C-alpha cells in the first residue's frame, strides 16, 4: 500500500490540499478548486448494470477493473465511487469496495467508519429531529402539527423495528408517530451529493420542508435556525476522500445514497473535482440501470450540468442465465438457452441508455466456470445487435484482467461523440414525468396511484413543486415493482402508493410497490457470518 501522499502526487495534488487520516486515506481540501478552476474537464464514463440477481453483477469490481486497466495501458484516469453504508455491510449485500484483485484499500476502513462522513450525516439528521420535537415542547411558536412532521430520524443500519414507532411517550407534549430511514436514504445525504459546495449545501438544507402547521402551511428548516449548527457537524464531510486500488491507482470515495430509495450516485463535488484532475473519470450508479443510471442521467447530470461521454453496461453470464429461468443452485451449469432468454433483460437496459444520446458498451464480468459455448453465444448476440463487448477478469487477474475493457473504452471515447440529453423535460406535470420513466425505462403499460398518492401529487404541485426531477423508489430486483419478476416482463403496471417531497434536494420521491426506506436484516445477517472469520 502506497502512502496516501504518493497517491495524491499521481493526481498532481499538492500536499497542502491533503488532509491525512492516517497513512492510507485522506480528505482533499476543496480549496484546490480555486487552483483548478481554469482546467478543462475530462471525459466522464458511467458504469451501470443489468437488473441485479443473487448471482451478482459486479459494478464496483468492474469500475475498479476499468480504472486499473486504463492506467495499465498508460491512460491516466480517476475513479469516483460512493461510500458504503453500514446497513448492507452487516446485512445481506456486504461491503462495497470491489472484490478479489479488483478492490480498493483500506477496504475494511472504507466499509466501516472511514473518515466519519456517515456519522456526521446521521448526527445532523437527528439534530434536526431533536430540534423539531424540542420546539414543540418549548411552546411551539411555529404552530407545528406533530402529526404532520415529515422529517424523519435516521440510522445507518438495517433495523426494521424502527420503521414504525412513536415518540414523546410520557411527555407533556402529544405522542406522535415516527419512522426511521436509513442514513443513505435521507434527504440530507441527497443534498450532500447534489450540492456544489458548502454554501450551496446551506442554501439547500434551508429549503427543506420539515413539517406542516395545523393549517397546512409548510415549515422550512431555515425557520428552526440551525443551519450553522449543521454546517459545523458537516464541515469535514464536504471534502472528498482519497484512497487507492490494490494496483495503487487513486480513487475518490464520497457520498453514498442508495439507488433504489434515493438517487444512487456519488457526490457532485467529487465528480467535478475528478474531472479537473484527470482526462478520464469513471463513476458508477447503484443497482440496475433502471434505477441508478436513470437517476444519474435525469437528476445528477441535469442538476449539476454534467455531460456523460460513455456508458459501460455490466453483465455476467450467471446473472443472465438467472434472468432466463435458471436457479441460483444451477447457474454454474452450462445453459445456453437460459442465457439467450436472459439477454432480454440486457437488451432493455442497453436500449434505455441509448435514449439519453450516449454510446453504450457491454462488459461481461467473467468467471472461470463460464463455458466457451456460453461466451461465444453472448459475443454473437452483442455483435448481431451492434453492441461492442469486452470481457473483464480483474477479480482473478487484477489490472491485466481489465485491459480488454480499458482498450475498448479508450477507443470508444476517442471515436464517438456524446449527445446527452435527459429523458423528460422538467416543465411536464409530475404524473407525466412519472409515466415517462415507468413506460420508457421500466417498460410498464401504465401507472396506478393510490388515493394518498393522488392527494400527495395535487398538494405538491399546488405548493409549487411541479418543475422538479423524479426519483422513483422501487425494488432493484425487477424492472417491475414486484421483486419476484425477473427478465424483461411485459404487460404490467407500476403502483405508486405515496409521493414524498425532497424540497432541499430538489426532487420528488414516488414510492412504488412495497419499497421501504429502512431496510431489514436477512435471516442470517452478514454480521453473524463474521463470527467465523
């Protein structure tokens, strides 16, 4: 492992901008932006994937492989990743630092406490809740209706017991219902990842609607007069974190919203800094392209004036066979028919990305038990459908395993031009934008709304929140809102049960199906499996 100052030197970052957290990780002081303001931006590559399965797809592993592969062929590049949430680390998904020889280090630090960003966010979120309840207790000058508090407490852990609770028991003020969200699904995380700097963050948080009064008027966070206190808690969290791959290549890790219940991209701050530091920047968006990539294109790129140059679509033969009808128990067995049935899912995601005017290539995350017949069949399908394809085996072979993908990406960046544009215009009604995403990206026939969702939309548009992006919360396991339906289904509707507002972040969040903002633990959590380590 290289000393972190040496990693910073590879990006021409002077030591005065490096804030070390030990020898192996650091924060980059954002004062560096003034020095870089006249530098030209590099090119931006998004890594996304097919609909996730239990077989795994490996977006982070592929992103690291591409970074290491490009550097191995002499092409300077920089990788931007999200910070892992503790919930999945101890739950079902595990860490988010890659795998095998395509990993970032110090892996355990990144997956756990890292540099304290998640703790700063969690503390800030809960400070807001504490001040709201205290304000009501101390006389309620703002006339807040405790049954209409829409700001929720947070914990960076999967804990289903906190989904529905009550607070203020045995107090002189009214007991009221509350729910916890996981930290990475909170609006404060979204704001951190969408703000340009500390000043922009402060402006955005002041615009958060935290509650409504007894006569249904919105109460904004600025009325609580705690934005400076939040800034003090968040002070260091604005600075992106610098670590390295196993191949000693630099990586910025900053911000970590989930893509199924939030917008699923690393911070604008880190991405824009990276684009000034490197001619090629690789980033990823969470879960399948129907979630993370759609939100990357329609929310992050639109709001931050980013212009993606290429999309890499990750798939595995194992996962495609599962989408084609194979079970998790027999995915290692050769099954060309299941594979060719499963490519329908890949096809949907590839077609969807091209709707944004950006070129897309396929990366097959290669496993040693993939047979020649299967790989040949997948290559032929890609060629027949005019998609460039490369294989990556970096999990097993490190940088060497990512060279084929790196060469393809480099060639595409040199020979294609991006014509990026969002999927929908902001001035459409909320329901029209929701319908566009559901039909164009999920391939649904229509959208069905509960009575509550209809009322939510009417209220939000009346409040003036019509011309904002949409951030649909949906299961990542299916193109539908039913996690049990795999492949590329047809003839279904998306069901919207509730629509929430993130007024500070600047988008609305329709909740579909049974999606929850506080995940639960599986029967045997990863935390239990650590007992045997």
